[in-house]
């Protein structure tokens, strides 16, 4: 997972997590971007956890098995 807190003057934060296939290859990336005052980019924040869970769910549907 990657969380980005852009320069506050820009006012944008983002979070991204990879979606893996059965071979553990990255297929796509789930991401969430928005106004810094709305998107908490902290790894343990609600937005990051939602992005991670979405990436894990999609990965599971593609046959990826977490070790």
C-alpha cells in the first residue's frame, strides 16, 4: 500500500494498493484520491483500510492466495 500526503498547498492526498493475480503479478491498482481535508492517507486510517480491503477482495477473485 502507498499513502501520499501531497504538499498541503496542493490540498490532495492519495492512497493506492496493488491487485495481484494467481501468480502474484500486479494486474491493476485500486486507488483513492481527494481533498486533503477529506482523505486521511495514514496507513491505519479508514480510507487506507478500505483501499487495502478492496484490493485484497479483488485479488482473491483473481486467484491470489495470501501467504
